[in-house]
C-alpha cells in the first residue's frame, strides 16, 4: 500500500466488539455495521462469467511498475522510524488483518495474544506484497498458515525475499516469495483461506473494469468456500483532499482540471510519470506525484466485489479522517493522543457517510459456502 496513494481463513469468524472501546491499541474491536445501500456496478449480474477464467492479456501499466520500483524499500527495523502517516496506515492494515484471525496486535505490530491458533493448515496469499512486511507479519502471527507473497515489481520481490530469509528461523518453509500479479495467482483452485489484494497488484491499478473483475474472479477461484478476501483500495476523494491539504488546488490549473475529471470518472492520470513518485514518508503526496490508478467510491468497490459472487462482510476505513490532521506528525508520538485518535478511528471506521474521507479503505468479503 505504501504512501498515499499507493495497499485472514476457514470459515469467517468475527469477534464481537467489546462493550466499551479500549484506549489501548492492543485491544481490538469488532467489525462495524455495513451500509445496506450500494450503487449497482456496471454489470448487475452476480454470476461469475466462465470466460473470465481463461488466460488473458491484462497487464499492469508500465508507469505503475516504474512507480513502485522507485519507492521500494525494505521494512524498517522499527515502525517508529516511519512517518506518522505511514505508521497509521501500516498499523491499521495489520489491525484489520489480525482481527479476522482473532488475535491481538500491539502498537509495534507484534502479536500480543497468548492463544495459539487452531484448525487445519491453510494459505494466505499476499498479492501486491511490496516489501513483504504484511505477509510476514501474518506468517509470524499465525503458525498454521502458509503465506505466499506475490508482487509484479522485481525489486520488491528481492526485498521481500530478503525479509523472509531474515525471518527463516521463525517462519521455516511457510513463506515463499514469487514474481507475479493478481491475474494469475500461484495457487490451485480452492486452496487458500485468505487473499489480500493491495499495492502494485491491487484492484486500484487496473483502470479497466473487466481487468479488475478478472482479478476478483481469480481470487474467487483460489479461495476455499468460506474463505476471506481483503481488497485495499484508494478513495475517489483522496487526491482532491490531498491537494486541498497542501493548498495547491489553485496553483496548478491543469492538475486541478484533472482532479475534477477524476471525481467524475475515477481515473487518476498524473501529469508527470517521471517525477519519481512520492518520497518515502510524504504525507500527503501531491496528486501529480502518484502513478495512474482507478479510485473508488466505497459503494462502487462493494458492488464490484458482490458482482464477482462474494458476500461483503464489512467496509473499513484504514486512515479515516485522521490522515488530514495538520499536526499528525507532531502529536503521533504522544501516547495518550495516539490512543485517543485510534479509539475514535475504530468508532468511525465503518460509518458509511465517512468512508470516502479515508485515503484508503478495505472491503472484507467472504466466498459463500463452507461450514
């Protein structure tokens, strides 16, 4: 997932929320309510088109690969070395992942639960793994899961492999890294309990709806009945809010016009693909720095996932409105303030009227079937 813009099995088990939210980041709350209203997708048939299971020529745009190659970097030794925004995004994604494997996560991203995972062995596919940090986190969290990390960028593959090698003593042979994308997932049918779509191989970098649907159908293919899909996408309004945040909306007439078009069609086309992308830690980056992508309205993402046959469990804001705070960087390292922000964010995370304010949101969906 990375900078703005950038991106878990068996039967789905959702822990109910506690009576009162905790001020401690280690205490996870349950999934919020889901808005029952959604915008119909372009194709209102929920049935999977069998023709989409045949090999195709869908590819990730070259500028997307160049962008992610330009920002690729290893996982830092400590999350404290990241910017406040990067910590917020990273920890929130891990919190959501950990919630659905019924564990707890501390502020540093380390599992805090003493419970050992139970159940049969399974697989977690991290599609668009980047430097491998989220996939390795899941592998260390859940000793019953094999984790397959996949990325289309060769540099990310090398970085992720180094991370897996560094953790080999703890991981054993349960984590492997592959070069690939979401169009052809390296797994036989109905063999994975979880699929995470994000980063360079996520839905947001496929501007054609048929390509995005192909990825969703592929996720459906590899998931077992009852398996869980996580798809992290970028909000339709993130670029505009990022530009407003920097007071640059009137400084660049060309870019401002592009933002208006993006609001209508969802296609983000940066003016300069050779800018080198966002610098690590930029918060927020300018719209002209990010690569081409498709930005979603929350209900549009929900409709596309449902059209592929999934049952939507929840829509969850990753950063919520917190990423827009002018003093987020200064106040993040104050424990009480950070705890308060995270407590409020959990309360707001599934509020339908606020989902679009988050730079990213994740749809959690289930493949029907299973026990």
